[in-house]
C-alpha cells in the first residue's frame, strides 16, 4: 500500500512539474502546417517619438495650467485627474505599438493589429505580385521604412509601415515566395533560382 502511494505521488509530481512549465500561445491565425519565418513590430521610433512629444506637451500644460488652477483653487482634484488621463494616453500609445505585429509565414504575409479587438489581414504568397520598399529621409537615417505588398485580384495591397530593416524583410519575403513555389507547385522561376 505504501509503495503504491509513493509511485502515485511520483507520477503526480512528474505530471505537475510537466504541466507547471509555461505554455507559449502561438498566434491563433496560423493554419495547420504553417510556420512563422519572420515576426516583427514597427520600429522603436514609432512609439518613442509620440511618447516623448506627449511627455513634453504634458509637462508644458501642467506647468502653465498649474498657475491658472491656483487662482480658482482647482489644484486638489483637477491636477491629479489630468496627470492620470495623460498617463493613460501614454500607456495606450505604448500598447498600440506592442499590438501591431507583422508576420511572414511559409504560406502567407499577415498583419495583426488591435489592443482589444483584433484585425488580421493576410495575403497568400502565391498571390503576391510585387514587393515595394519605401524609405523617407528619417527612415534612411534611423533604419526604418515601409513595405507595400501588392497582390493579384481583389486582395489589393498591405502596407507594412515603420518596419525596422525593411530591405531584410523584403529579401525574406522573396525567399519565402521562391520556397513556396518550389515546394507547392514545382515550378522553376528562372532568374530567382540563381540567387
């Protein structure tokens, strides 16, 4: 009896230690057999520039509004409310940046957005017609840009905005398209095979 309890307790300990490890949740939009090749958020300047502007503007408003509130004796409740609201806006801007994800999988390109509600757009790799990489002056200095992926038919295009190192992602997209055609259709693509 005692021996049976020990073996049962060992099994339970193994079961608990196995299940106690963190479970990683993969994106829910992945299809069976689909693997993520590349995943990124927008460039860090996408969040830092608005955050710095909000902090400077908030400090400016609080400094000069503080003098105005002193005359009307509103400091007690209005100033903490203003600071809390401003902090909330800063947190929302940061979470907006975190919740924008761009994925390249072995089957498609996916853009996922949204803090509470999610919007997921995708283009299958066999429908991609053109991949355009665009840079602004600041983008060339800080290393970010946009990628426009144009597709056939009614799909239109997806713009991956404010991407860090967009040339690298463009090359990854072209490699994934090449691999997709080689794996799924057996078609040789000529000039792309020489890369």
